[in-house]
């Protein structure tokens, strides 16, 4: 250390200048602060975010699921409970009479979506703030899963790589979702 | 028998000055929390609101006060009850008492009465300040010992070591200023700083005692237990230091005494080195003749408040700039750097004063 560093005072003054620079800059540019005021201001989510599940419907409103159990087999957390029943439509053979997902067990790995041969289950609802008062309501049944809508601005069909009109991370947007 | 000016003024001072000191504490806590947040590129506390108005987070301080007042008054079973209960009081009262002799403006003339604008006029007033400031360590040791728990005890021991070491340097650094001004009366010291050097630079104490000022400031940081010398606390190794076992209003009293000690120390720096209530380039006589005694007093109190506010802000500013010292580094700095330098400062000042006077 040379004598300037040894007496501390000069370096302390430089440190004070640095902190004051941050203070003044942040006072003058409140909007540029990296903080996201969470409940009011939400961070844009990727369309590939694995959020709460939903079951996709056929055109007549019944689930696409054919109760093949591939998702329940793939599930490492064993949170999917399926009971199969006979379908009235002969071309389908099987339908789930019961399809429950226990969100408290789910690890949001997305293997069920990968496993599904019918594109019947997806995790594209964009719901990630899952808060409930009791354990029972964390178990989503068939009707709840069917009713849950996809993330706004997504379209039914296979997930495309990019979608117009969706704010995603890293697409020229800052972390507040501003362009 | 006319209007009892002097007793009324006395009571007014005794009531108003401590109340302002204590009510300014939440404000400083707010400045500290928001200021630190902005320094660290955060927003800081801004959630508490009444009807959607947050008042820049000021309501958090109201919420904190309500919380402190309504919390259960809890005494740990292993604590020494009597000392445990009086320790926060000792800390707070000693911090408040030290402010008593600091003049916040020039003497106010009401008719023929001359009212000094400090609570107490003690002979050798600044020695009294140091006496009271050193009582503060008593409250901390008492708290650490009476809590009957090992972490507060360790924190209190470290505090005792730190405060006793730096008190020596603090007194010696101030001694240079006392020598230069030739008096211990704070009001006289402030009056002596009224002139200007060549009509431009205010003749404040820092011009006479630049080294004394730096040493006094550093020692003062240690005395107030503020970063970079906040060893009494130490979340990583001591939980919270001497006030680990305290909660509710008793904890809030320690918190308040810390901030009041900061304000008192800032006023001491201002009194000794930055002209106290002196408004630069304008003497009291000139100001009184132009705007009257009462407005002159208000202006002087304002000048004093601005200077003190700057130094309290400096405390906060430094806290969020510097990392803390290790205990051995602290002791080495105190005994091997600050102390010899303040002794040398005294020797040189005494020599020069002997030559001049």
C-alpha cells in the first residue's frame, strides 16, 4: 500500500462519492431502479414457463385425454391420479373419469407434458402464485383443470418458438417488461 | 414582579429540546432506511399506507412506534430483573443529558433578560458532555450483563473495550480545540468562531484544528457504535449484541439512544469545529438589528439544525459506504494511530498557543 491508501481518508472519500453517486442517480431516476414492486408490478414471464397445469379440451368441450396413464407414469412426484372409464365415442375408447393433480406434490418438472401423446396436458396457464388456505383445494380435479385458461396471448396448438405480442425475457425488453 | 420570563424559558427549553430530539429519531430512522435503500439501488420501505397514501414510507416509522409500544414487556427468566429493566433507561437518559449544554442559538434578549439557548449552563460545559457520553457505556454493559445470556455479555464486553479506548482519543482530540479556543464553555467556543478569514472563509474551528476534527470524528464514530466501528452489534457472531434479549419499547429505547447519541455527537462536532449556530458572514448583532431578536434566533437555530443534519447524514452515509473493522484492527487504530496523533495534535497546539499568546 502506498501512503495514500495507508491513511484511508482519500479512499474513504472516493467510497463516499460512489455511494452518493448511486443515491443521487436513484433519486433522480426512480423508474430505472431494478426493484420490481411485486404484486402491483409483475415480471414478464417466458411463454415456456412451467406453471399450473390445464387439460386441453376437444371441440365438444370434453378433455383430449385418453387416460393412457403415460403422464402419471412419467410423473416423478406421483401427483397425478387418473381413473379411466369407457368412452361413449367408440373411436376414443377410454376417457378419464377422474383426473386429479395434487399441486402440493407436483415439482413442476413438465415431464407429464412431455409424455402426453395427445397434447392433452400443458403447463402454459402462467399461474405461478398458487396460494390457498387449505390443503384440499390444492388438489385440482378434472373440471378445474379443463376450465383453467391458457396464459393470455398464447394460442391453442403446439407451442411455437416465439409468439407475437408476448413479452418474454431477453427480447429487447427490460426486466419491467418495458421496451 | 412582571412576567416570569426566565422560569418560563427554562421550562420551555427543558420540554422542547428533548422532545424535538426524541421525535426526530423516527425521522432519522426513515432517512437511514430509505437513504440506504437508494444507495444500494433498492426502493426501501414504502408499503405502509393510510388510504393508499404512503408518504414516502414515513408511515413505517409510525407503524414501528405503534408496534414497539404495544408489544409485550417481556423479561427473560434468566435475566437480572431490576438491572435488565433500567438498562435501556440509563442508555437513553445519558444520551439525552449530553445534549443539555449544547447551545442551539445565541443568547436571546427578552427585554432586559438574557436567555441562554442551551438547557443547562455548566461551568466547563464540554467536560460535562464527555461525562454524560461516557455514561452511555454503562447502559450497554448493564444491558449485556443483566440479560443473563452469553451473546449480550460478549457484545457488551466488546463495546466496553471499544468505547473506553476511543473515549480517551475523543477527549484528547477535543482538548486541542479547547486549547485553541481557551475555554470549555460551548457558547464561548461558538462565539469565538464568528469572524471570517480575510472576509471570505468563516473562521470555524476546523481551520484551527483540521487534524483535531478528523480524529474527533473518527473517535466519535466509535463512541456512537456506528459503522465502521459497530462492533457491539455483529449479527454474524453475536446475534444482535448487547440488546439481543430486549424487545418492544425497551429495545426501541436502545435504538433511540443510539440515534440521539448520533445527534448529540453531530452537534458537538458542529459546536467545536463548524461554528455551532453561527450563520456564516453574519454576526448576531447585525442580524438582530436587521430582522429582530426572535427571527435571528430562528435563523440561527436553522443554521445549527442544517449543520447537525449534515453530520447525522454523514453517519448514515459512512455506514452504507464502509465495511466494518475487525476487533484487533479497531484496537490498533484506536491506540496506535488515533491516540498518538491526538497527543501530537495537543502538543503542537499547545506550542503554537504558547508562541501566539
